[in-house]
C-alpha cells in the first residue's frame, strides 16, 4: 500500500489510497471531531498562518482543530502512526526528506468549499507533501465535495478527482499541485496534514 503511493507520487505528483484507515480507525476520529465540536474547539480556518492570517469564508469555509502533540487522543495516535509509516516509505523510496507533520481535523459544513490554490505557493512555506484522510461514511457522488487535482504547470487541466470517502487518503506534492474542494452538500470531515 505505502509503496504504491510512492510509485504514484513519483509518476503523477499525486496519489490516492482507498483503505488507508480501517473502519474502526476512521470512526474513532469522527468521534474525536464530535467531542471537539461539542467543546467548541473547532474554529474557522484562516488563509495563511501567523502574521498573514486572515479569515476569508469566500475562499475557504472549514472549521479546524490543530492537533496538539501533547494532547493526542488514541484515535489520533493511530492515524499519525500510519502517516509516519508513509513518511518513512517516501523518504526511503523517493528521498523526499520528510521530517515533521502539522495536521488538523477538518469540518466543512453543507455548502462548504475551498477555492483552487497550492499549499506551498512558490516555495513560500516548507510544506513538501499534503495529505488528507477522509472520514465520511457512505459518500454519494451527488454529495459533491470532491477534491479536484490539477496539472502542475497547467492549473486549468484536471488531472484527477477524489471522493472524500471514509478511510481514503489523498496526497500530493504541496508546491506543484493546484487543487480545490468542490462545494459539498453535506458535512465533510477529514484529517488534513502537511509534511515539512
Ligand atoms: C487544504 C485542502 C483538501 C481537501 O486544506 O489545504 O486543500 O480535500 N484540503 O480537504
Ligand atoms: Mn490545500
């Protein structure tokens, strides 16, 4: 599974894996998000971080919770361990030199979206690989909310689409791949992370 992801990343700049987390594993993360929502800890995401942070709901409309390495739940530990397995495989196979992960739990409500963007625009951040693990049971095509992936040097050309089905991982090179979250018609949950 991990080596297939490495091969696809090398060939295409992006990859997907439909059984990255088991049912029990993603269900435990959904329960985490529910607890965080109940505790009012899921907050509107900004565009940019730290000094250039701004809220702009016309660009992205999700609620997020940044994982805190001192307070990871058992569900988060399992998912982070799986992502770390991916990290070591990619370093071995592709020499990506991935070191650390920053990650948040993510909730787009109905009519949520994220306009086309790159996660590391012209090398302005140290993000190398973007990873999203989806947590949505019985997703239907009519629910929208696809991840749309565009060509590195031609952001008008669609390379691929990923439905945000529970257990699926999508990953891509943060500097190269323009992408967008199409408008979702139902709640859309994920764990989103970037390796630096
Ligand atoms: C992001 C992003 C894609 C997705 O958070 O930067 O592009 O499918 N997410 O949620
Ligand atoms: Mn992105």
